[in-house]
C-alpha cells in the first residue's frame, strides 16, 4: 500500500489528538486548507472520528491514533 497525499493528511489529523485525555477533541474549521477539511471528512466516514469536522476519536480512532503517534515517536527518536 502506497502512502498517498490523502492518507498523509489523515495521519496528520490523527496526530493532533491528545491521547492522554480522550475527552479532548479537535475542530477542523471550514477556513482550513481544503485537503485538511477533506481528510477530516474521510476520517469521519471511516468511523475514526465523531464529527465530519473533527470532534472526538471513536474507539477505532483511538487505536489508529495510538499507532500513528507511536510510529512518529519511533521515527523521530
């Protein structure tokens, strides 16, 4: 599986979530870059976040965010 620009944008959004407090969500404003807005919408459609413009991570989203953030930690240390 190739890393597409779309997947990279989705991963970037997942890395913005604070995993130490799953009660903390994010908001993707309509004024954000179109590719960011589209990535948030795709994450919502995939069931990873609770709202098309961000919101909270779902259970599946928490798992995905943990993996995404874990990869970043490994690669940047």
